[in-house]
């Protein structure tokens, strides 16, 4: 059964992030993606892209935080 959760396109950030279409919270807000011992942070934009999954909002990378270790 296909997921009905809203999705978005990730733009920017490390090239190693493989999944560029991800599920997002319907309320918008920032998105935190775990990656190599930290988090990549993405913010919602006003832009949209046409994808194989339809027209999706674009979230743009803006910072990285490290996990204490």
C-alpha cells in the first residue's frame, strides 16, 4: 500500500544523501535528516519541482549539526 504522507524534494546539502524525495510533516517547518553522525537541516521554500511523484515542494539545505560523541 502506497504512503499518503506528504512529500518534498531536498535541495543542497551533502551529495551523499541518497533519498532526495522524503516524507514531510504536513504543517511545514524545518526538516532534520540524520546523516553521518549528525543532522542535515532543510527549510521549506516557496518553490516546487515536477518529479516522477508529481509536483512537490522544495526544502533547501541550510545547516548541519553534529551529534555529541
